[in-house]
C-alpha cells in the first residue's frame, strides 16, 4: 500500500478551492475555544452530513456581550458559562449542555468549539435519510442569526469557504448532503429559517438545489 501513500495523504492535495483548510480536524482561520460538550464518535470516519443552524443570544440579538468585545453569549453557552441572570431567556437554557463544531458570526468570523472528528451536541433527536442520531455522523455549523432576519454576505462567504474546506478534507461528506436543523428535526426545530438562502449556497457549491 505504500505506493498509494502520497495520493492518500490529504496534506499533499494542492488545489483545494478554498481559502480555508482543515488540519488535525480543525479549521484554519477559526479561533478555537474548546467546548466540553462533546464526546467520541462511534466511528470517527463516519462523516456523512453537514447541518446548518441559526442561533442568537438573546434571541434575535446579535453581537451581544457586555464584557468581552470579542466574546459572545454563544461562546458562553457552548462553554457552560452562560450567566443565567443576564437575561430572562438565559435562565431557561443555561443548564443545557450543547455545542456545535463551528459558529459563523455576523462579521464572517468563525469560531470552532469541537474538533470535527469528535461528536458535537447540536442536533438532538433527529433523522436524516433514515438514520437517527444525526450528531453521530454530522458536522454542525451555527450561523449567528434568527428566523426573522437575513444573514450577512460575510456569513455566506465564510460558510461557503468553510464547506469547501470540509468537502476537501472529508471525502465522505458531499455538497448534496447538507441539511438544515429543521430538515432533520422538523417537529422541533425551525432553523436556519426562511431567510437562509439555500439556492445561494447550492449555487456557490455547484450543487443541485
Ligand atoms: Zn439548530
């Protein structure tokens, strides 16, 4: 098998059509803040789906954090340090133990919380193409946003480059295997919501809508 070793080494693949790269299951260009809300995948090779979400804390409020200019209540939630007293809504979610692999903020900056080979806790009870427990085999990407307002151009640009990098790094993923949270948990979830422009994403990736 040694004759194939160079071809199978992803680090030597040159023409990845993305300004971002995945190395050691982390995305270049993403600030990394490790969430404890993750665990081992049953099969680390089993990456079949990308799930798109939206999140904003407080709901429909963007870029909010009173203390840290580069911080976010989203960070606080995923790092189990959300101040339940800071907003009435927070009291209802502060004890949740959730995460996503990535969050793309309104300015297009990207934060990573969980390495891609580990299981982030973003999907909950879910089903995609007959498979349940989508966390087992998916990568979860949050967009800072809500069901009620458009996402930013910077977010689309960052999302598209991120997905290109993921597709290049993990050949078991596919541009045809990208779902919204609402697609895999339709009874519980509405995100990424009606403002997420699937056609724009699919066109940028060269995928059929
Ligand atoms: Zn979601």
